[in-house]
């Protein structure tokens, strides 16, 4: 393999790694958002149950 080919391959690998890292970060952020929404909904339900005359 020539030096140019090696350089090109290294750049491609770097691009792919960068894209995968960005996608992983997006996925993690989405999961965190979903978890927070779920936690908030659960807390609201718990508070309604605890409120006097609230939903049982």
C-alpha cells in the first residue's frame, strides 16, 4: 500500500469513527430525555395518588 492509500484509509476510518461517536451521543441524549419524561410522568402519578381525594 502506498503512503497516499494509507493516508486515505486513515482519513476514512477517522470519518467513520467520528460519525459513530456523534450518533452514539445523539442516542444517549435521546435515551436520557425519554428517561426524564418517564420519571416526570411517574412522579406526577405518585403525587396524584398521595393527594387527598386524588386518583386511586
